[in-house]
C-alpha cells in the first residue's frame, strides 16, 4: 500500500532525527533551541499533515499501536516493533 510506504519513510526519518538530537553516547541530551526550532518548523508540520490522523491521541484508532505525537511513543514503536 502506497500510504504505508510513505508513513514508514517519514517515521524512519523522524526516528533518526529524534535519536540524533536526544541521545549522544547513551546519555540524554537537552535539546538546543536550534534543534527545537528545526523540529517545530520542519518535522512537526509533516507529522501533522501525514501522520497524526492515524498515530496521535486525537485519532479514532491508533493505527499499528504507534503514537507519533510524543517522543516516548515514537521511540517505543508500535505493534510491529521499534521504528
């Protein structure tokens, strides 16, 4: 299904972004203002447009058990495992 492929690519890119911004050497990092600005301007709009309708608290059903509206949900993954 084409939509699944699009979602999985965005989720994978989002996951890499979160991991790079949040974990360095296995330790939690505090996000810098530049990282937060990048996320709010470049990443969140994509998630809102393409992902939140199926993967956020406001969805009728959380598809695949994957929550993308908060960091812990994304890092935990969904029914098929971690992203």
